[in-house]
C-alpha cells in the first residue's frame, strides 16, 4: 500500500465514524490528512496496523 492509499483510507475511516467536523467546527478531514502520515511508519513495520486500526486508535484519545 502506498502512503497516499493509507492516508485515503485513514481519512475515510475518521469521516465515517466521526463526521465532517469537530465540536469546535474545525475539519476532521484536514486533521486526518495531517495526522495519517505519522501512522504510516507503524503500518510499514506492522501490517496489522491498518489505516482503520490507526484511525480508531487516534480517535480513542479524543475527548480525554
């Protein structure tokens, strides 16, 4: 999987679960695009860390 494919799937997962905006009105899509590349190395080192798993992990910290 290329980094762009990873980013696309990561973004799609966040949007599917959380919708288009945070409570403050900022864009979840932009956040996801900015954040996804930092998870790509995890995927490369461990293919079980799919884009969806990484997105879910990131979202699990929201609201804390």
